[in-house]
C-alpha cells in the first residue's frame, strides 16, 4: 500500500471530528471518500496532509510514518493536497502560482518539467498564464490548484471536493482530468459529494458518517448499495 491510515482520530476542542479511521490506498488507485456534510472528510485529508494534528493513530506513506510531520515535509515526501478553499495566491498570475508549486525542485529543468503535463491536462491555463488567479472562473481556479499540486510531482494527490462551485461543463473536465492524472502514474485520494461521478472514475470508496467509516469496498459495489443510493444519491 502506498498510503495506510490506521485508527486515526482528530478532535477540535475535545469534539471528535474523525474517530478511529482506517483506510488504505494502493499505488495507482483512485479512492473516493464520500459522506454527508460534517462527516469528517476534510478533517481526514487535513490530518493526512499535516494541516491538523491527529490525537491518535498512524499514517504510513511509502513505508514511513508521517503523522505529526509539518505539512511542507509531507509535501516533500510526495503527497500533494488541494484543500477545499484551494489557497491560491489571488493577486499573483497563473504562471507564478504554478511556479510556487515547484519550489521543491532545485534545478530549473526539474522545476519546469511538470509544466507540459499541466498544460496538456488543462490547456486553458496555458492561455491564461499572465492573468491574476483571482480573475479566473471557479473551474479555472480549481484547474490551477490541481496544476500547482502537480508541479510538486506528487506520488499521491489528495483533492477535497474539486467539483464544488463549478459549472457542470467544467465538472466533467475535472473528473476527466483526475482519470488522466492517474494514467500518468499518480495515485489519487478524492473527497467528493458528487457520488455518481466520482464513483464512476474510482476503484474503491469509503463512506464516512459522523467521523467513522461505515462502508468500504469497490466503487461499483458502493454505487449499487441500496442504502448509499437512498442516503447520498437520492435514488
Ligand atoms: P463538508 O463536506 O461540509 O466540508 P466534511 O465531511 O469535510 O464536511 P469536516 O469539515 O471534516 O467534515 O468536519 C467534521 C466535523 O468537525 C464537523 O462536526 C465540523 O463541525 C468539525 N470541524 C471541522 N473543522 C473544525 C474547526 N476548525 N474547528 C472546530 N470544529 C471543526
């Protein structure tokens, strides 16, 4: 397994946001974490990415324990994280936002190598290189946030609700991009509310409810589960 989370518990002011969560992601997989608002999906990603300090449990990445490490050290080990709010630099250009993603690489050639991949994935970004990030549409900002994450050349890409606040046409583009990213050898852990689209591109899924894993299995099985369909798909 590339990522193994065991018994992870994270609390805010004494309230448990995630409780005893265990999950694993194999190299090359797309794994979806689903669940209603407040189920703990974002807290799970933050706890893996070093943005929140877990109270207990372990996170093992590529055979090494990483829980409790600072976020930038976790990025340096090969985990890129795109948070729900994207955290772009709104006053900087698209080009500079992308450059800031590649600060980890010392040589210029190494820094610029992932750019071609990003432009192939999102040609719109190439057309908008001098434009300030703040003036991009919601969907373009999401593309930029994903592009910037790819500039770190991650082995694991974690995305928190990439389809949120985006017009339908671009939502399809984002999901298609995730499939393409995986095809280039990057493993993906995806938090999503849009279950039918995300389960459509995923290998496996975990469903969270009030901070715990209540269901896990192959994406197709989760999609066909009557309980899930009723609770999350409204079918
Ligand atoms: P959403 O889809 O709405 O973002 P989520 O599944 O990502 O939901 P979390 O954001 O992880 O859920 O929230 C899990 C629980 O932790 C919720 O009860 C939430 O109110 C609480 N929580 C999250 N962030 C904080 C915080 N910074 N301070 C206090 N409580 C928090």
